[in-house]
């Protein structure tokens, strides 16, 4: 319990509130297919993420390939915007990790 609490506090200090909200919404609606931290699972990885919000809203509303469409009563535009912010945060984090690895190599 203590480790989990410390980890949650550390994430909260690093991740802006909107990204935290996006992480929760992503976890509820997307993680089962796109995996933890959007690294892929039963569906493609979403990081690095380079789409704009309008494109994500369109994908979420219409669905793509095996991904179902999500109506507004299930996933609001505000929820999609939070997911978008979360994916951007993951991508920024991913880019920093790649730079660190290349500097070590």
C-alpha cells in the first residue's frame, strides 16, 4: 500500500492534472485494447502520438478498423480531449526516454 501511494504521489507531481484525468479516462475506455501507457496490446500502440485533437475526436466517434465508435453519451468530447492530453504527455515522456538511451549508447 505504501509503495502504491508513493508511486501515485510521484506521478501526480510530474503529470499535470489534465493528463492525470486523461490517464484515468484512457484506463477506463482504451487501455484494455491499446495497453498500459498506450504501448499496444490487442490494438496498435498509440505512442509516439502525433495526431491533433480534431482527428482523435473523428476517430473516436467513427471508429477505425476493429475499433468501435464511441458515442458522446459514453465518451464525451471533454473525455477525448483529456485522453489527447494524456497521449501527448506519454509521447513527450517517450521522446525523453529515447534521447537518454541514445546518449548512453
